[in-house]
């Protein structure tokens, strides 16, 4: 199987490194002037260095990828999809694996390529990028989960892909209800990432401090109200049930983790529009407000501006 990784950041770099080490023909699509020929991996899943292939344009590829792994930041999704569109027009068997944070990435991909060509994933391992060719796997709360919400890609094909990724070193499994897993991660990120970025603290601090805990509870309550009105299902019957799992099971394995949004905000651009900002947009669609999510979104945008040139 052949892969193209679009966006060789912390997450994309992990896919590129592990798939390359496993012997699969894999290339990373990078920005102009960002080519690298090796990646050094450290941390939770072992330490190694591997030679990698990177290209600045899909025209440089001398193979047709079976899977395109999309791992750019959410604000670059549409541009990245348009960039790889020629691959999907010339190869009807090529599929896209969405490996991103936030709401709207999968929807944009399906709008462009159609159902049956887009695989959704829930990524919940933490990876940090140090320099252009070094990444560190910091935490892993669960397997990567993949699936097809449209149910048009065969479970057998998806299970085979999950097994391939697992053997390559990235623990992965197939789940029919992958969209619910994605929303679990969206809620988790909405509650933790902006506050961690604003206060420059880790997840454990947020959960142990009554002031931030109260804000996170309000964020979660608003999200559940929006999801109920939108008819979007989760694994949780109520926000209270989710919050119990959030504080007792989800945060402890990642308590020392700092959100990637903290690094992004120092560059003047974050994924807030695909997280709390998206919640505000969905709230407007159903005729309500999400005031805590709106305030958090506005604060992140204000802090972004401090770092914009």
C-alpha cells in the first residue's frame, strides 16, 4: 500500500515516520523550502530515526497513493483538499484519511470527493514537533479510531487499514460509530485546548482548579445543548455523564499534556474556528447562543492578534 501524508507536522510526521519505517512507499507533502530526508522519533512509542521522502508538489510524486492522509491544521483544510484533488480525479481507488482536530474537516472532504472515498479518524495521541525533523510522542489516551460514517467503504477494508497502521507502530482500530468518537474528541478539545492556551498550563491544572473547571463545565453544557438540537449523537446520555468520564478517565492519562494550541497561538493562528468557533456556528443554526464558547473563541482570537505581524 502507498501513502501520501499531507502536512508533515507533529501528527503527520508521526504517520510519515512510522509508515516509512514499516517499509511502505510513503511521501510527505510539505511547504516550499521545507523538504527533509529523515525524521527522528522519540517518546512513548520508541526512539528511532528513519529516512523519509518529501515533495513540495504532487507532480513530483512517481507513484499513485492508495491513501492520502490529511493532517494539516483545520484552517488549511480547504486549500489542501484542492491541492490533492487531481489525485482523486485520475485515480478512482484513492481514498482520503482525515487525521485532524475539530469539526468540518470531514464534511469539507466529503463535499469535494463524495461519500465512499473519505475515511474519518479520531486521533487522541499527543505528538510534539521539535525542529523540522524531530517529533516526540508524548501521550496516548486510546487507539486511533477509523471508520466511514457513510458506511460505503467496507468494514473489511477499514479493518485491514487499521491492522496495517497498528503493525506499523500506530495503535489503530476500526469502529462503526467513528463519528461519535470524533465528537468525544471535539468536546474534549473544546473544553481543554483554549483555556490551556490562554493560561499556558497543562490539562491537569485546568481540571484541578475550580475556576477553570467551572468554565469547562459551562463549555460542555453548551455543547450538549447544541448537539441535542442538531440531532448529533454521542456516547453520552447527558453532559453530567460526560463530565464524570472527562474528569475521572479522560484527563488523568493526559494531565501533563499542554495543548498544541499553545504553540499555535504563538504563531498567530489556531484551530479555534473548528472547535469552539464551530460550536457557536452550530448554535446559531439552531437559534440559540453559546456564550461561554463565544467568549473563549473571542479571547483566543484576541491573543492570536498579539502575535500576528
